[in-house]
């Protein structure tokens, strides 16, 4: 295959240069030239290979009403929690990008999924660019995957990987990782922006043309975002993030983007000696087991995708110095400062000279404002040194005027709480059910001061 010429394109003005320069000769912008592949000649296209034949055919223009829409077929991966995050299973020709901290379990989970698919009769391919075949085999023995028939290819050259996929036609292929793959058509090193973007584009087109589902493993930066260009997330169909503390046995897989399912869906796993195991009742992870109720603890029901989860919010209020600290783990720290101001103005609870620490138990991250009421009640409980009653929970968004706003899908939250044995709930008035829920006493409130009065009377 003839090697295409490389050129450098400015991300600001689109100007090109035959070699890299610190300053764009067209617009004068600094550090904007990135390497790209130029077409080999007139009428030639680097995506004109046999594996892209189906993508290069011109399609007739049709109105939306004339296009036949059909549901996508899904293949269960054999791991229920992974299927939940994917939206029901693996889609033919779909491209999944999964990222997470080193050692958190990405390769372990994917090897387990490939083994389950292979045992179900589907051909699979595991392409490893960071380990040798012997290292992958050693891990499979450690996971108890004896006599696994998963095909393993230790290769980092894109052209050889594409040729193997074209000849084997696997149902699912894993590329571990995309940052190690390089193309001969580019001169930059593996892991560079140009290489990652070009290799991901080729693999995505190969998946769409051949019907092979491809899973790309991506490195993450210090901030926890996927390394490489943001265009990588736009190319793929699904983006998953592995979350959790490597010192804890629990892991969360969260869907950030999914063209075939719900976003913000999570799967919960526990790391064991035999690999990752799905957790059927994840609420038990996020609830501390206290022999007696303790001050500063309040349980709330949060929504992760379609799944209601019970999470314990803990607060510690202690005497501070001239500059009191406000620290939150798993919650928005800026929102904590706002809630403290509302608590003082509308409920008469002052924490100006107090250090306030708030934590969501279990390492879960709560981004929805429905945690506001639980945070305020836990802070008040810690400040006064009085524990909330056993079986108590609260949820609801709090506004700057002191009003308690409804949370979405409040009925499902309350039913989940009742199912787990909770008996008292303080919720927004708009979330109060029309029919009573057996075993659950519900106090509907409209303002923060009403919620405080209810808690005092319990």
C-alpha cells in the first residue's frame, strides 16, 4: 500500500504547512499545527480499501418518513451490570470507548466479557498493545478462565490490526489500548493527538463497514478525563468511565454517552480474587452500618440513570478558625457554600465560624441538586449533636429563597426506600404520592424551615 504524504494543518485557520512550525504561517497563531494525512493524489482516498467499501457507496437522499427505522439488535455480554450500562448489550458495528485510572480493572472486565461471549459461540479478538500474549494468558489463569478460547493478538500497528479483523471477522474486538496503536501513514509517535485520532477513525470505519463491535480502551489524564483529542469521544457510539478508589473493592462503570441507550447509567462491581463481580444491591455499598443512629448522617435517594440508589450523606461541623473551611467529597463544593447561606438566612442555623465537611459515603459522586435537603439536614444534625431517627431519609432541591423544589421521578425513589425498610421520609410537597406507601410515613414540605420543624418533632 502506497504511503500517503503527511502535512500539518492549523486548527485555527485550516492553513497547511509541509513541515511543523511553532507559528502558523497563515494566521500567525502559535502551537496550532497538528499532523494529518494528505491524500496520495487526485481521485485517491485513504479510506478506499476493501474494508470501507460499504461506506464509500453513495446513498440516495430520502425524507425521514421514508426511511425504515428498526430496533438495533443487542448481544448480551454475559455480565449483567455491563449490559445495563451498555443499554442492554453489545450492538453490531458499535464502537465503545472505555477509560479509567491505571489498574482499576478495565482489562480484567473486558477479558471476562470476551470469554463469556466466546463461550456463547461468538468469535472474539483481544488486541493487546501494552502486554504480551503470555501476560494476558497469565491474567486469564488468575481470573479462573481456564481453557479460554479468546483469540489474542499482540500488535500495535494499525494496518496489521485492520487486516486481522478483516480476515477473522470477529463479532467483538477489544483494542487495549488506543494510545499504543500507530499508523505507518503518520510519522508521529504512538499516543500523539494525530495518531490517536487517525487510528480511531480507521477503526470506527472498519466497525461500521464490517459489523464488528469494537471496544477501545483509553488512557485518562490526571484530571480523570480521557487522554487524546475530544474528537475521540464524538467518533464513538458509547463512552464509559471506570470510577472508584483502587484501594477499595468496589468499582462503578458510568455511561457518559450512549447512542443506543440511556446516559448516566451505572454498573456496580466488586473486585474479587476471580475478577469483577456484579453487585445486585448497590445501595448496600453506600449505606454505613451504624449500630445506633449517629449525628451528622442523613440518607437520600439519588438517581443514576434509571436506577434509584440510597446514599448516606455525612457531615461534620467543628469549631473553625478565622477562615473556616468548607470541604465536600462527592458533592459540588460551590453548592455547599450556597446551602450554608440558605441554611443561615431561612432556617436560622449559623455556621459562619465553623468548619464544615460533607462526604458521600462509598465514593459515589452526586451531581444532581436533589441532595440539597439531605446535606442541610446532616449539617444541622452534626451542629446540634442530635442524630436523625433510624429509618429516616430526605431528598429535594433547595432554592435561594428557601423553597424546596421537587426531584424527578420521586415516586420511584420513595418505593425503593420503602423496599429497603425505611420508615420516615421528608420530601418536597410536589413529590408526595397520591396513594400512601405501605410502611413509609411521608412528610411533604414546601420550605426549608418546615423541614427543620419536622425533624425537631421526630
